[in-house]
C-alpha cells in the first residue's frame, strides 16, 4: 500500500525545512521525496499535512524504560516483581511512541526485561517505540547507579563486563564515570572511574562494535571520556572550555538531559524527594544549562536524551526536553536535529532519524512550523499523527 504525505512543510532531520514537497511511503519505507507537482495524478491514499510539518519520529538516546518516574524510582522498581515490571515497561514504550518517539535507548534498570521487550518490538509483536538496550551501566564500586549497574573495578573487570553485556545482546555500552544527582551517597563533582578503566572499556566496546556513552557530571570525567574516545558524554554539567574544545575536536556528542536536574530543582515540597538530592540538583541546574550553551556555541554536536523514568520525568512526555534545549540557547531547528539525525548517528542507526528515500517510515506530523515554536513538537497535544514503520500508531481526534 502506498501513502502520500503532502500539503505542509517537510523537516528532513538534517536541518532542511522544505515547502511544497511530498513524501511517498510504501509499506514500511519512504520510497520517494519530490516536489508536489511530481505526484500529480497520484490515486492512492493521501494524508493532508497542510498547516503542519511532516518530520522524522524522534529518537531518545537516554531513558530508563523500567523506571516509573516516582520520587524514588529505583526503590519502586525493587518493590515490583518481574511480570509487573515487564507490563509497566511495555506501557512506557507505548507511551513513548504515542509521544512521538520511534526509537528509545534504555540505560538500565531491569536488563532482562528490556532485552525481552527489545526482541518483542523487533519481531513486531507489540506496537511501541523500538528499544535499544545498554544492559547495565558499568559502575565502579561506590559509584553512581551501583544498585542498577554492573560493578567493575580495574581494566580487566571492565572488559569482562563489557564482553558479557555484548554477549547478552546489549546494543551499546554506558559507563558511570562520575557521581550522580540521584545518588545521595555520591558526589557529582567527583570522578569515580580511572582513565585506565575508561580507556580499556571504550576500546573493548568499540572492538565489539558497540557505541559508547559516559555519564559525566563534571569536567574531569568528561575529559577522561573524551581522551578515551567515547562516543558521547551524558549530562556534562560544569564542562570547562578545554574539555569542550576537546569534545568538539573529537566529535564527541553531548547528551545533556537537562530535564533531569530541572525537574528535581523545581519540584514541589510535597513531591516526596530526598532533600539532599533536591539540593544537589539546585546547585547544578544553572551550570548544566550553561555548559550546554557553551558547547553548542563552540560547534559541538548535541544529541537528545530525556532521562525519562527518573524522578518526575514521565514516559510519553520525553519531548518536553526540547523546551530545555531551546531555553538554553539552541535554535528550534538544531534542537530537532539533536532529536532526529544526530541521535540516530550517535546510536549508529541507519535509516532512522531522517525522512530519506529508502529510510524507515517512522514519521511525525505536528501542527504549525516548529522552527517558529518548539512546542509544536515538545508538546504532544500538538502532534497530529505518529507513524511507526508505515503504520499509524497514534492519531489526534
């Protein structure tokens, strides 16, 4: 079956916003993109996008699919059995798709559940966002996320852990190099992994064909990640100019996930959060946004990650992160590139994140022109249509 999308604007995922173009989809693929006159006489099904914008479905490079955005999501996870966690995670994938996301990457929480759901999505057993898994984060003893990660100390243990994760089907490898905001017993300004551990881990992961990302809440951890040639730095609060320069030169992506610290810093007093965590977030939130602005102004590549599942960050509302990116100084178009083309490139995805001939027909139709107002995409109430592999997954009534 062929479907023609025509009438409105086309954002391609690489920064171009085109007028008077049509996009022809057959089954699960985009087969033709051309000026509208070339489709004159088309007799198949037509989706009128007039007054709106057709664009790639979004890609979330950082979420926790088994966590439920509670005040203490890790504690809540521990109180559920695996069957309940599986159902909840499936609901989160479905909510993410309805919220405009064709692909999400899970950073950990319940690795067996995530792996099973990733396989089920790949097989087409359920409608929901495609799922990429990191298995468990590599964490040194005493580091951030120890309760959900694989604890590994020394280069040998790190390499062994990566091999085990790769053998179990992990799409990519994530390292927890610094302290974190939501671990009250760690300090975000401290670096917990050594240069030797990170270098050995990144080399091994890349040898096995796995993309890498490093959680770094301070500039020293980000510097180690860059020296190790990791593919991406997550968070990046407090980056100094030297580290930013090295990241830009090394083509290291920054996934700021600004909403993570912002949600905690702005939380109501009765949200049930640990006051120590809130205080840490308040200390970091401005530096976090400022580091993104300086990285972006220096020409760095920003990729999208929402950290959904962490405290107060609901699945399905992932796109609200776009507001934070724009509020911190990115143009709406560059924020959209972060959530489409750049996110796909960071994750090594071919045929996703762009509207391109031969690509997967993961599409999103939104009201208006997102170059004028990022809320056209950030606010899911402005989404008209979500298409997953050529199939309509959500349609606004």
